[in-house]
C-alpha cells in the first residue's frame, strides 16, 4: 500500500539520512513531478531546539529563489511529522565529483564558484546565513547546474540563537576561525567556508587535516592556507588572490560581502588580471625618518622593552584562553568527551561488502547500509571496497556504524582531440556518452580544427553517465567557387577539391540533361555545372559538399561518387 505525506506526496524510497531528518524521493501527482521531502525524525519532534531548527530551515529557504539554490515547493505538518518539500536534484554532490575527478581545472572551478557565490548572494540579500557551506551540500545536476542545498542550520536575520550545540554546527573542515572560538556566525563566515570549497576544487582536498576535530579547528585558527599555485603553478595569481581573501583568518581582511568576491570571480580570468600581485595581509613596518632624534629612539626602546615582557605573558594567556574555550565548546557539542569502550576499525580495502560486514561483526561493529557510496576508482576493481569512514586504525565506540565507499568500476580517461577536425571529434565524444558543445574562434590554424578542449587529456570521467565537454575550434572561412572550374577535367577538379579540403560528389548525366548555355565551353568528361553554383560563396567546412555534373561520350545516365 502506498504511503503518503500531507495526503498528497507518494513516498517512493528513502534517499538520505541526517542527524535530524530523513530525506525521501516522492511523487507529486498534482504537478506530476518527482520531489525530495525532508521529514523530521519522530524522536526529534519533542526536542524543542531541534524543532525550532527545522522550522528555521523551512522559514529560511522558502523566501529564497535562485537558479543555484535548491527550490522549496511546500512546508507542512502531517500529524507529528514535520516536512519540507523540495526540488529533487538528479545528479551527485560536489564532494563526489571531486573524489571522482580529483582537482578541477581552474577555469571550470571559477565557473562553479560564480554559481555558488550567486547563490550565497541571494541568501545574504535575504539576511540568511547558511552556516554549513561545504562540498557535500553542493549538488550538481546532470546538465552541470550547481545547486546549493541544506540550509538546515541556516540563521535568518532576527532568528533566535539556539543551544550551545548549535554554535559549532557545520563541518569542522570548513569552519571559519571565529566560529571555533565560539563567536556568532556572520555572512563572512559563509565566505570563509566557500573559500575552503574553492581550495578543495583546485587541489582535490581540504587544506587542513588532523587526527581530531580539535586539531583541525586549531589549524583553521592558527595555520596558513597552503598555496594553490605551489600545488599547480598554472593557476593564475588572480585566482589564488580570491582564495587568500576569502579564507583570511581575520574577518577584517576577508571579503566584506559576497558581492565583492563575485566581482573578483567575474574578472579574474581576464588577461589584464592574470598576473596581479599576490595579496598579503602581513603588516609592514614603517621606516623611521633619518632625522629622528637619538633621544626619541632611546625612549621608544625603553618603552618597548617594558612592554615586551607584558606582551609575552598576555599572548600566552590569550592563546591558552582560546584553546580552553575551543575545547569547552567542542566538549559541550559532543565532538569530544563521553568516552565509552572503544575498538579499532580494521583495514577493509579490497574486501567485498559482505566480507566487510563479517569482519566488522567480530568487533561488534556494522556497515551503514544506507550510506554506502559507489564511485569509480583508479585501481580498485568493481564491487571492492575503496575506503571506510571511520578509516582503518581509527578508534570508535562498540556498536558504531561504518560507512563504506565501494568501487563501481574503473575510471575512463579522455583522449587528446586537439588537432582533430571538430566534427570528427564531436562524433567520437558523443559515442563516449559526452554532451559536446562547440565554440568557433578566430585562429590561424586550418578551419574546423580543434584548438582547445575543456577537459584536458587524461581527465577522468564516468562513461556510464552524460559528461560535459566544450571543444573550441578554428572558425570556418568563406570562399568563392571559381567560374573557371567549368570545363575542367575530372582529374584537375579532384585536385582542386582536395587542396581546399572540400567534399565533392561526381554525377554523370545524359548530355540532353543540360541546356545549350550550360554546355558552352565544355566537353565530355569535363565539368558542366555545380551545386552550389559556380561563382557562389561557400563555407570551407567539412560539412560542405559540392555536387559536380558532367557527361561522357556514351551519354549514358549513371552516378558515381
């Protein structure tokens, strides 16, 4: 018997689980479309804080309308079930894409960032702070459109602050430094998280990793963001500058608003900005004037010496205080503390799912069947485990569930189509399940020749889904089909077409097929007329075919190519 929510939406299947809500694929029979429905878990409905957070998400997203934000269609209650009806996005997350492809080429990464910045600008314009911007919350439709999702801990202007647990919500790998210190979220906190997503796009991984969440948070507070140009020198300085400004530790150095970041994203690939000087926030000392009195310098030195001891003590105290605050906040949030009996996760790589289940069962652990991820791999054969989360060697509580990432087969790698005729390249790529976009540009190379492809040679792709690629080719030029081809013998005619890379067809017609005017200055086995006509303008294109008509001495009617 079919299950419905709100006496309207027919539940098809469970497609995701979260700490607070489950997500179902459902069908709306009124508008005849599939939808995603987020339903608050029944055991959370009595938690006033959780209920307030769920309602806050509904209130935040219903006022947002943007092509790069997941649409919300309906909000309601069905008995004790609280639900949000949203756009169902067929595709995958940005995190999954990065795991499949590795680092994204910087031009494509900038294109993605423009969409995400536009989505955040819409949210911020409506006074909504997302507070959980990360690659797992970015969906990619099959047509390549980026969608920002999961405003589950978003904070709307004027909304109440929730419990201490809410103050550290959001993945620690994307968490702005000020949030780790217990300060309230701001729009600049979203910008920092978006900057970390940008870093992940360009390098294939997050910038900070450590054994514990506390250590990761401390790196966000104290560490320097690694240079993406050290990872890939081809990335322009103008692109790295955006990353540096977005992830500045001090909000005063960070982009004041997302519109400024989007403005830089729109111009960073322009020729005049590619070699902009590197952005730096280090304070530069001001040189003293040559006429400073010695007595003034001596006095300053004395004062500085007296301050130095105080500064060292103050700095140590401030650092200790920050660390204590961070530990307290993370302890209260449940990230640390509450130790129980622990076991070590075994190495599961290259096992089958069933083998992993049997192995984990001996340790009183189990596989989280609802969260098995199937991805392509470089070297792990189909149906074998690539990795686990928690990973091998990590300590977990007895009874914990382990998430598995399983190989769905090996990647395919794209070839090099530069130098190909663009039509030939297009046909080959379509056969490989690509959606091909072609862009003509002025160039000195042979017309119709591919001069650039958006996915470089060797890029990984999943051949089981539609992939996007853009081929840039040399613009095709025009020529006038010469009048003096008339009367030319077949051998000369073929040489002319071959030299101009034109396709042709030869057709024999009986002599009485032609008019007296057309037969003038011609003989058997020479060109009488063409289609298109002699003297007309034609495109030097691989698609252009010139039909050549002539007659032979026998006058027989036949065709040959």
